[in-house]
C-alpha cells in the first residue's frame, strides 16, 4: 500500500482498513503504535459477501467523514512475464477494479453526511514498468468516472477526487 494512503488514513482518529490485507502484517508494522487505534478487516470486494460486509461496516460507523479507496489497477497476480495475458486473467482484473470503484463510491455516498464536509479520495497506484493497455484504460476509466461523479457529488455537498500514488512510495 502506498505511503500516501497510509498517511491519508492516519489523519483520522480511528482509521479502518478494509480489503485484501497482507497476511504478514506489514501495514501494522509500518503504522507502529498507531495500528492499535485502527480497525483491520479482510474484505474481498469481488464477492457479494464482501460487498455486503463493507457496506454494513460503513453503515455501522456513521457518520463517515472520509473514505480513501486504494485501487491497484495493475494487480501483481494478473501480470505475467509477458505484456500479454489471456482473457481469463484480464476480465477478472477489470471486473475487480470497476466493481470496487462502484461498490465503494455508492456505499460511501449513501452514508456520508454533506453537513460535515465528507469526502472520498480514490488513490490510483502507479503502474510503473508494468503498464499494459488494460491498466492504462482502467486508470483512464477511473479518472473519468471520478470527474463525472464529482459534479454530482458536489451538488449533494460531498467531495470526490482522484490522486495518483507514485511508484516511489
């Protein structure tokens, strides 16, 4: 996870981390003593159970003032040594990104209070040297989606933005 995502989460008094968390507790180690005040939830957003778990978690933590979604558009499990991948590998990668974006943005929108200046930031990881046409297309889709949605969110008093995490983080 990029350091910028960790720093964004640590701005909150009680950050909640959800997603495919590494089993080796690297995140907890990076946070040090601050990891004690964080919540850790292993959630597979690519499943209906994961969708429900995350949405219920958001509902239970009302009011939500800030959500940071870290999207890895070039997941290491999808890219092989060649720049070409089979359709069986490309479709799940695209689905994971689009599904996470839609589920989290709609869920966050539903539970955020416009009176407290609530916001959601989508952190896009840098593809580095593993840039493929699919990862470029997914990054463009996420950016364009956020631009279009941010107008609608602003009308509701909410904020939606995209930030790019660089590979050096």
